[in-house]
């Protein structure tokens, strides 16, 4: 702990010493200027006058005494009535042989200063060379600091934070939904604790591990858990902490970081967002000398330490595709640990971890919440638990119930209810038919997901209404029929508007965007187009961020893709209109009920649907009659 405290305070102490030195130099300079001002004998009470004015005062007999100094003549005027003190003036020295006679005739007492040339020369020499001595001393001090790796006022010092187990307060028990990542990191921790168990077989400690995954999946949390489990010094900093505008500062900080770490080995270094310094050196217009020097120094340091010293480098990024190949090779980062979005079991575990300190009643079913939050990451789930607790307090309850959790899911996904937005009766009818169109068309298709809730209450993220769906089980693959059902369900809202109101609105913009994305992916990525077949026409960039597709085909082929997408969407839209036209009574009945209630559950929706269609839900249905929902809005 003593070493830790010294290392933690090192950069701050260096900076404080540097600022103290600058303050001292500034004060000494100010004192020197003040002393020089006083040495020259200038009084703030003396007023400067011209030599002619001085002679005029002598002729008018207004002068009491005169003192002739080496650099000026000091004049003391006679007191006038009502004055407490005599006024003092000064003027420059002019060669005037008649001055003494004029003063004698006017009855002025005068004297001439005998200059002390020796002390004056010494004082002038001191005041002339003192600033130079101070400047030389400051430069020597800065040079010594830079030679020690600190740079000017510690600018080249590593500003990594160091933790030990008690300071992070996080262990592997606090990380859920990432069993494979925890297993890989647990081996590293165990190697640090029991190196003999591995070296006896000939195994070597991995030099580095790269944590890769989307934002919010828990990469930094895993690194903190390693700190809590390892019980060894843990240096933590961000990749951007190395990058400065001055070339060479980042490389200096890398050297200082590894120097500190080697002195305290065994230990762990964690660099978050390593893509800030690890970007590929491609010599394009976006190259940066400072970043490249920092990366080169990092590569050299990772090659420069032996794994038997117990030094491990952890790094995290969500942009592995832009990292330099030299950084990713074995021997530097021996392991790439994928921290993906949690699956159904992982989401349940994450919800349990974040809800362990939250009071919940017997209605809470975390499995249902996990099923309804497919694609959510750990940070999303933690936010949902917190929002649910806030909802419970807001509604005057002492414990969180299931409705609080579902409301929290909606808040995170589509925003809070906009109670101040009042739609006209006509707009309410349009939105109602639009949402019921989504639900009804999807319910008439077998390859769909069941509905959880339909609402026409506006939300803060822009939705005037939406259909919430929960799958019966988690799926990792989609068939072609399921994707086609998604297209029909997504365009069903626009189809309902056209059938009922004989016009269309702007409310389907998000539906069209999603449908276009699905159709294009079917053609360019999934090989589900009869025209193009099994050819990859697009590839995904930034897999862990926006997942934006990039075209891999020529302009002529891209034009044909657009035509195929339009054809697929047109067929899906016609199918949606056909289904709604055949079940117009159900559409009207459910829409009227939704206008009245504003929000209905999936159970209420299915009851009305069964009643109008004359379906007995107790009877066993054939597979093609299975009721389900497709993802919309």
C-alpha cells in the first residue's frame, strides 16, 4: 500500500512542485522590479514637471528647497494656505551653469547629492543579471525533470490510476451473462496467484488479452472484476490519456507506465478504448505522428517484458477492425475475448445481479422481462431495474412489481409517455388503425411473435403509438418465411391507413425504413433472392457499433438491387392489404376498442380477435392457424 500511495501521488506531486517553482520565480521577479523602482528613488508622491516650469517657480519664489541628484532635480514647493504638506516635484537634469545663482538670488536652499558609484554599479549589476540567473535555473530544473521521463511539469508522466481489491469493490460475482469471458480472465488471475501450477507443465502467462464487444456489454466491468480477484496492483487508464498535441509525450507516458508496472510486478495494466492509440498505421491522410509514435512505443514495451515477471496487459475496444495488425498478433495480445450481448440466460443472470438490492414483490418474473428485452446489453438491463425502482416509489409502493418492470422496459426502449401531447380525434383514429393493422396482420401469420401490448399513447422518442411483442423463445436464426412475415407485418400499418381512410400519412416512415433494411439484407447478405442467388453484395463494417453495410458491387448491380428491393416490398404491401381486407370486421372492432382504452394488452387483443372471427381458443389449431406477432415499430 505504501508503494501504491507513492505511485498514486507521484504525478500530482510533480505537478504541484512545478507550479510552486513558477510561483516562486514570479514573486522574485516582482520583488526585483519593485526594489529597482525604489532604488531609483522614484516616489509616488512626486509629480514630473518641465525644466521651464521649474525655473518659473524659482522666479516666482514658490520653491522652498531643491536637491540635485544624479538623474533628476527634486523640488519641494513652499506651503500655501490650507495645505498640510508641501508639494514635491521633479524634473530632468540639464547642464545649466547659472542655476546656482538663480537659486541663491531667490533664497532657495539647495544641495547636491554626491553619488555612491561603487554601490550603484553593484546594484545595477545584480539587477541586470538576476533575471538571467533565474531563467537559467528554471531551464536546468526543466531539463532534469524531462531527463527523468516526467516532461515539463510532469506532462510526460503516466496518469494511470492504480487499484487493489478493496478499492474496486467488484469481483466476478458482480459480472453476469459473460461466462466465457470470465472463464478466460479467471485463468489469467489464477496464473498470477499460482504460477507454479502452469509453469510445471511448460505453460507461459499470456502477455495480453483484448476485450472486444459492443458498448455496454461490460468490458470495463470485467477489467474491474479482474482487479478485485487478482489482489495485485491494477493500473487503469484510457487510450486517449496518451495522446497529446506534442509529439513524443504519449511515448514518454507509455515508458513511464511500464516502468512503474515492472517495479510493482506482478500487476495488471488495463487500457480502455485502446483504438485511440492503436489505429492501423496506413499512411493515409488521417495519420498522426504523435499517435503512431505512441503505438510504436507500446509495441516495443509489450515486446520488452518477460511473461514470467507477472505483468499482464488488458485492453478493451469496440472497433477491433481498425487496430494495427502488429498490435493484435500473438505475443502481444495472446487472447481475444469476445464480450457479446447476453443471451436469454445471460439476461436473466444480469437482471438478478442488478436486482439483488432492490425490493421486489411476488409478481416479478425476471424470465419474462429477459424474454422481452432481446438484444439488450448489461447497461440497458441495469437501467431498466433502476427505472422500475423509481416507478415503484413514484406510484407509492414499497416494492417493485412486474408492471413497473415492463414500464421500465418501455421507458428505455421508446421513452416516457408524453402526457402533454394531445392528438385530435382524427389522428387518434389513424394511429389506432395503424397499430392494429400491425398486430392483426402479424396475428394472421404463423411465422410471427405474440403481442404483449398495443398503445396509442405518444412517447418522448417520437412514437405516436407502438406494438410491443415478446417472442415465445429466444432465436438465433431467422428463416426466409419469418423474414417475409416481418416485411408484411411492418408494412401493415400503412396498408390499414390506405384501406380505412383511402389515404396515407407520414406515420409509416420508421416502418418503411425497417422493411427496406430487412429486404436489402435478404438480397445482399443472406442470399435469399432468386435473381442474385448466393452472392455477397454487401459487408458489415463496425460490427460492434452501428453495423453499417458497405456495398461490394458495381453501380449497375446496385441499381438492380434497388429494383429487387422495391419488388419485394411491393409484394409484401399487397399481401398486407389482402389480409386486412379479408378481416375488416376484426380491424374495426379492435381499433374502436383501442381508441376507447388507449392501451390494451395482448390478451385483450386476442379475445376480441377470437370473438369476431368466431375462433374457439380452446380448440387445437393446425400449424398454419397459430396466432403470433411480427416485430414492428
